[in-house]
């Protein structure tokens, strides 16, 4: 990999790591379900108008959009709203990687190698350490909600993988943008039911005031910089290099997320949480970095920060 492309990879890491700060700013103003719906709605309209539909079956777009968009962000945003620290959220969400490997084995019949089993076990141990630490200092519920978000993301990854398997060469950026059309309506409906039919609308109206400007800027950051620019650069790198060479960059995202939350929000992680985080990242790397030499893998990318591998083999 050239130095220029390494810098592009690190740029993506920075954009995706700071994305969790933008989420925190947005959630300080918008209710979580409404904010999640708004996050996708601002991309869905231009995507449907200007991006050609990828030539994949609608069921895979629905699975991808439901898992990645509805389940992941409904749980993640709720977790952060009820107390999940921003930096820790960026780390625990990496559970999507071992979850994806497990779902690929259970649902798609993909073989799982011993090193992947060991990686999943290590990641689970790291999550247990983080859970134990959170239970000692606060409630465990935000961690469980974030894990549920990681599981939802993993189901979305399965949809992306099936789409890529059936249609090799499908444009991953077009596929991702089309999935943004799936979450808005269900999430707006969920917001109206759980948060009140006018709560989100009032928050949106207040966002167009000086006090609400940070929330609008956060929404713009998530949609434009984290999703379009970050995903575009990531897709470019995956088109030039093997997925196994590019994917490890994603494991740097929690480092940026934790450091940014520490610097700008004053979230000081406990030593035990940091130890658990290192264990989780090591396990996630082991679970997703090994594949048979003959396996052909097409990488699918997610705007929140981790590559989802789709192809004829397993996660890479």
C-alpha cells in the first residue's frame, strides 16, 4: 500500500471515529429513534433520485437495510441516550465482526476455522470484562443495547454478503446508499409511537435555531463526511487492495472514538474497560482476518465504520 493510500485509510479512521462525537451531539438534541430515521432520510431521497438501483434482489436490500439501519441504530442510539459512553460505544459496536462470523456459520453454512473460534471466544471474554466493569460503576443495560446494535449490524452484513454472492461486481456504494431507503419509515413510525407523534418534529424545528445548530451540523457530518466521504474512500481502497489489507484499519476506529470522547467530552475510560477493549479488538481481528487462500471475497462497507465482507467464503 502506498503512503498516500495509507493516509486515505487513516482519514477514514478519523472520519468514522469522530462520527461517534457527532452522534452524541445529535442525541443531545434529537430523540434517538427520530434521529436515526433522520440520519437515513437525508441520504435516502437523493439516493433514490440519482443512484441507479443495484441489480440485486430486493430481499437482500431489505435484510441489509433492516439489520444495518433499523436494528443497529435503534439500539445504538438508545444505548447512547440512556448512558452508554461515546468512546465505549465505538468499541463495543465492534462486536458486529464476530457476530457476523457466527451468523455466517449458522445461517449460510460457512465453515469456521479454529482461529476464528478462538477469536470469537477472546472477543466474548473482552465483552464480559467490559460488562463486569460497567456493572460495577453503572448499569449494564447500555452495554447490552450496544451489543444488540452490533448483532443487528451483523444481520445487515449477511444481507450484504448474500447480495454480493448472487451479484458479483455489484457497486458496494450504490448498494449501501439504496439501503438507506429502508429505515426511515419504520423508524419514524417507531419514534411517533415511543417518543410521541410531535416530539421529533418539534426537535427538528428547534434545530433551525442558533441553539440547535450543533445538532444540524452533527447530522450533516454523519450523512456527508462519515457516510459519503468515508465510505467512498473506503470503497476506493477496497478496489485497489485485498480486503485483508484494508480491513484492519477499521479496528483503529474505537481508538479515535475513545480518544475523542476523552478529549472533548471528558469521558475518562476505566483501566478495566480499556483492557477489555484491547481484548475485544484482538478477538475481532482474529475472528475476521483468517480465510482460506482460495476464497474469493467481496467487501461491503458500512458507514458507521467497519467493513462487512460479502462473498463466497467467510468474513475476512
